[in-house]
């Protein structure tokens, strides 16, 4: 949202997106921003991820940067793939997280197919991410898979310790 200094009127912000071939007119872009939200459980991580990448038509990987109280300080798309795959290494997640001075992170990616079930590759990359994050002293809170209507949490559904 922008205001002109002379008349204090509100000028709408137009945001054009390739998400599901839709266009949106937003009056307050900050209202939809997840920055400041608290990620306290898998559902809240999925809510943040869904707001950013949930309706993408290709698979996208998002890292959500969190402070010591697990408030969102920012996020970055670290990989974009095809309709059913995305290439990712732990370095792609850890470098931006460390540069953002994150105390903890949550990783999310979408499944454009609508099925949030993890693949074997999703499980392998999650283990690699957990190990790499632990090695550099960064807490990986969760890895969630989102669709427009559902989510899968590796922490909740695969029984990570707390």
C-alpha cells in the first residue's frame, strides 16, 4: 500500500502472479506477509508456507527464517523445479539461513499434484537437512509439504524428537 504525501489517500498495489494463472489486486500487501508470525507447530509452519508457495504450479522449496522465539523474520525460495520434482542440497538452505542470522528454520515445499504424501527423495533430503543444520548449530524445526488444502509434517507425522 502506498500513500501520496499531499492528500493522504491510499493507492492500491497491483501484484501480478503466475500462481494458478490468477491476478490479484491487493490494498495492503503487508497484511498477507507472514513476517512476525510465530511458528509454534506444524500447522503454523504450513500456514506460512501455504501463504507463500501453496498455489504455485511448479514445486518450490521455501526456507522460513525464525528468531529465538520462533517468530518469522523472513523467508527465501531456495529451489524451483518441475510439476513433480525439485533439486535441493543442504547448502541451498543453510547459506541463506546463516546469512539471515536465523536461530532456527522451517523448510517447506509444495506438491502441485495436491497429494501431500512425501516421496522417498523428500525423506532423504529431510534427513540430510537435519544432519547439516545440526552440524552448523541451526535448529531445523520441521519440513512440511503443503498443498492448497492439506499438509504433511515430518516432525508430527514421522515422530521427530522435540
